[in-house]
C-alpha cells in the first residue's frame, strides 16, 4: 500500500489524535513524519505571543467553554504550518498531521495549501464527556477547550474516513484508517470540498 502524501487527523483537543498519529506512524513503512498544531504552531510561538491578542488567547463563555482565538501572528503561524506540511510533501515525505479545525477558514486554507497533494482526511471523534475527562486528566490544557470545539470542528462533515476513540484502542483506529486508505476510490474528501467551495 502506498500511503497518501498527507494523512490529516482532525478532531477536538483531547480526542486522542496524537496517540492515534503515533499508532499510525508505527504501522507504515517507511514511517511518515508526524507533526501537529501543538508541536508546530504553539511550539514555535514567541513567548510574548501567548495569551496576547497578536498571537493566541482564550476567552470564556457562560456555558463553560473556553474558545481559543488566533490574532494576526497566530493566523500567520497556522498558515505557515499548512504550507510547511505541503513543503514536506513536496520533498517526497509522507506526513501525518494532528490538527484542530476550530475555525472554518482553517479548512479553506488547508485546501489551498495542500493543492497538488493527495490528502487523506480523517475525522477523529470522541464523546464530549470522555474528551473532557481526558482534558482534565492531562493537565496541560485549558479546561473548556473541548467544549468550545465540539460543535465546530466537524461542521464541514466530509471525510475520507472517521474513527471514534471514545472506547476504541488507538491501534484499532489506526487499522481502520489503513484499511480505508487501501480501499480508497474516486474523489477524495478534499477534492469534494474544493468542488463545493468553487
């Protein structure tokens, strides 16, 4: 099986994308590069851009949700992230990407940045209660992020494959994705989405 240039995992924070990405990486030979929103965007942000209107910052809603917002610098970093992944693919690398499409323009930018590359788009679902439990347990997330993302991250509702990590082992989800890649036919989700936005 020849993997697609880019396997894009999209789901809320704490849905299990990073663990799933590592499980996928171990099952593909040669192993793809694994990157994500946290390691690229937040890993490279200047310290002064954290909790700052220019970079990234949080607000709080009455329902307990804590949305993340991107200022001009944060938006530029997100766009750079998408194009860095495309550049990896340009160099012949296969890439697994862990992302959270919490604003509609992020998907539109992916469609633009990854033009010319095969992208296998995976929806990573997790029930809200379980994702919130993980969010609290991990201790490195702003509580309320999951709640702010759950209704928006899958709003486009078109994937090449979906998995549910609520109860399923990451290895089982990885096997499901690899089976779907092997059986892929016809227009991809990215191709369908591009056609719908044209």
